[in-house]
């Protein structure tokens, strides 16, 4: 498999540090509000990469952190007159609801919190001070940018260019205007922890370096996030981690492209800012996940209601193929493979599974991988019917589910339905048997109001969320 490494600006063969074992760290949310569609893209993209590694027989240790101490969190807590932990607990729980809808927790994900690692952060900063890579001023601790001789190697810009692009307060007492905070002295109304430099709290960049080291080790395979994090966040992570540990921080840096909304940059001021929760009121979040994977992850992608409707319809085509195959499993008979059966399966293997794997091996090209799934759907719709061999129906269904699972789709019906809806479906079936078609139609309408569509087939009543 080849991945585009932001560090080298080229595709490289992916070779993990330990054979068949991959360590991944993806920058997670700052938990002071609901996540928005831009936050969802790296979460879905790099969860898909994790799934693909598992598909290829690897074990994956996957970390998505929670930044649970930050200016925005403190400000929101002060505005509401509550302890900051009430804000973080609330939005961690809300994140988990959205993450469940986006199918992010099918496999184990480690979600460390910065406040759980204060002692390790203090030790890390102390090591940097001892090495001469950091210094203390009036209770604040700054990283000494001059210590990092290759600073800027990720963003590929000169230090003077990076300094001009950074948000620097000229009133700060720093050796170099590009030096960044590792520890911030306590201010009135802020939470704080004891440290050798007085009460204070960690800076943003140091949190990820410490959590990655503590959980995954000094050098990790893959560090990922949105391209907006390249500078200063990821650049600063590299500088402080490599200064402290004396080894490479991450061997592969992966960054996804940004999202526009109706071809404009997403921003609250423009009124085109959408949270995942808002989107879930109109679309199942599996549709959002499918949309986010419909373009190559490094390319920008444009979000709009029209595109989401198109995505919903495309996903429905795949669901329809799944339903057809499930029905044919019940209606077909098993026999030995014929020449035509073998030819069909060979074509399916080449134009679907091999294409899928080749696409994913080429820098996680999910757009082409989706095309491979639609090739499978086309073959199913064109070639399979009640006269087909049950064996190739089962093979086709297994392939469809195997490939779709890598993308995290075709899972809606697996979630099941609540008892009330289940009872309505049963009542409708009884009404049909008793030829009470008025009640049957009434229940169908009730189910539609609950976003459940039903279809009567030879093998029974089928349902799906809409």
C-alpha cells in the first residue's frame, strides 16, 4: 500500500514499525460544542484507513484524543457559570452519539483526555527544559524554536514565513516570537494544576505529543488530521516530540482536504456552518459518511443539500442490491458451479474486489473503491435472478458486505428497530392476512412518518430507514 506522506510530499510504500501492527493517532475534537461536518471528515477518512488495515490482516491501535482543556472550553464554562468539566462531559457524550451514527466505533478506539495526562505532560516539559529546548518565564513555559534545527519540515516553509503567518502576541516575553507555549500560568477564573513552575495548565500542542507517546510510543506509524492542522499544531508537535525523545515522532503524516459548503468556505459568519447533529435531523449519518468518502481524501469536497440527496440515492442503490441478494438466497437452489458461474465470479473478482483493493492501496482512493462496489451492484442486477445458482448469490452477497464493511456502510438495518415499530410491522402483517387493507395502509403511513419504509416481497416484509 502507498500513502501520500505530507512530510516528504510524495507517495511512499507503507511499512509499519512492527509487522502486521499499525499505530495511528488522529487529532480529535475540542469538546466544547457539537462537531461540525469539517470535523467529521478526518474521523471518517482515517477510521476507513484503520478498517482497511484490519481488512488486510493487521492489528491496529487507534487513538482519537479529546482536548478537554482549552480557552474555548474555559470561556464556555465561565459564560454558563459551571465547572469546565461539566462542559467537557456534556460534549464528550454528544460526540459519542454522533460517532455512533458515523460508524466510528465498530472497532476499539482509544479516546484519551488531556486532563488525564497532566503528570506526563509536566514530566515531558521538564525533560525539554533540562535539554535546553524550553524555558520558563513568569510561570509560563515556552518551547525554544531555535532548538529545532529542521523546524518547518512538515509545512515545507521557511521559519521566517511561518513566523509571519503565526498568531503571535508581541507583548509576550519570549526569546523568539515563534516560540510557543507548553505551559500557561494560571489566570483568574481558569482551572489550574500544580507544577514546578507554579499553578497553570498545558498548552494545546503539548497535549497530543504526550498522549501519543504515552499510549503508542515515542515513534508512531501514522499521525493524521485535517490539512489546517499542519501549521502550527502538527509542526509544533514534531518539534517538541523529537526534541524530547530524540527520534522521529511519526513516520507518515496524512492530511485530508477541507470542506466547502455550496462552494464557499464553511464559516459561522456566512451562515453555512453545519454540525453533524443538524445534518442527522435530515439524513442518516451513514449518508454523511458515504458522502465524505466519495472523493479522494486529499481533495477538497463541496457539501450541499443537493449533493447529500444524490449521495442518499447512490447509497440506496447499494442497499437495494443487498436486499435483492438476501431475497435470492432464500429463493435460489444450490448446484455445482457452471462455466458461466465461474466466468461471472472471475469477472466479479477482477472488476470489483481487485479494483477495490488496488484503489485502496493507492493512497486510500475511496472514490475509485466506491466505483468498484457499483461495478458489483451492476453485475448483480444484470446477471442474478431466481434461476441463479445459490452459491454465486451467496458469494456475491459476501463480497458486497466485505467491501462495504471497509467503508463503514450497509449497517443501517443491523441497528435494528425499537419495539414500537416492530409491533406496528407485525400488526400490519396481521391486517394484510385479514384483508384489512385500510388499517394496513394506515400503518404504512405511520411508519413513513417514523422514517421507516416497508416493502412486501415473496420472502416477507422488508423495511429500511429513509
